[in-house]
C-alpha cells in the first residue's frame, strides 16, 4: 500500500487524510480480508480523532453496500461449488 501511504504523507488536511485512512481500511477489509487491521490501524484513527466525521457517514454506507456484495459473491461461489 505504498500508494496510499504516499498520499497520506502528501495530503495532511483533515478531510483528505480521513478519506485516505478510510480507503486503506476498506482495502484491508475487502482485499486482504483482515477486519482487525482495517479497524485497529485505520478506521479507529478517524473514529477517535473525529467521531462525527461526515466521511465516516459516507464510508459507512459504502462499506455496508460492499459487505452485501461480498456476502452475495461468497454465497454464489458456495452454491456453484456444490
């Protein structure tokens, strides 16, 4: 994730840094399948620094939608392998 880390070091303004951290967390959740790292290293930073962040509200919607898509795809692969 050097691309994200590079962006985070270049853009330190709060809204942009929050977006980057949330995207990094999403990467760990959906690509690496690692919820613990997503929360502990990325999402918790945004939550602790700015719990009322508008970015969190938008991210929550996209994470919920992505979660349903992920579960649906997993269920499809389960049915196709049986």
